């Protein structure tokens, strides 16, 4: 169970801080919800407390894991399918996993592909979303502004 003030990551949405735990009635059912504020985009997300395990809510990474994320970004591209549809599905699964290292892999691979061949509209949106997820976690892991997090990630990728 998480507490108010915890820094957590909600896969596909990014990192945020639990601001409250409230009971709400939705569709005739009363449940407790974590109210999570995302630092980027000033958005709030409600997550059912009893569904946390199923959605993959987890703590924000520490400094050691952040170093590993930066290493992944600086690393070599992993083999990807040449078929756009298969590549898109594989990357979508990595993003849904909530695993920060897999999200970093998607950012790295799509960034490299973009430089070489360009990206389709769908993959471009996926890259933007993956970067946003990564940036939101770096912002909370390092306590730095969004622009500084972008710079840190870009430097790791040699940009």
C-alpha cells in the first residue's frame, strides 16, 4: 500500500506523487482511490487502491537505477522487426510493462530509427509518449525541472 506523498509510476501515464487517498462512488460502487498528480502536464489520475497490483503501480527509481537507465539510452540498439506493425506491438508491450529499462529501450531504439529512416505517425506518437514517461520519472527521481531532465536524457543519447 502506498501513502500520501509517495512518488510512484503508473505505466503508460508516467510518474507522479500521491496527493490523497479518497473514497469515491463510481458506477454505483464505492472504492478507495489514490489521487496521483503528474508533475508534467498538471494532470491528476485516480487509481483504484484494490487494483494497484494489476496496473503495475510502483515506486520511482533510485539513483542507481537512474544510472542504469542512462546506460540503456547510451547503449546499442536492440534488434527490432522490420515489419512496422510487429515493431509497434512489441514496443507497446514494453511501455505497458511499466519497466523503466524497457521504456528507455523504446526511446533509444525509436530515436535511432528516426535518425536513420524516419518514423511513421504512430511510432512518432509512441516515441513522444515514451519520452514523456521517462522524463516524468527522471524529474521525480532527481528532483529536477522538466527541461533539465530532457537535457540529461538527450546527453545520454549523444544528442
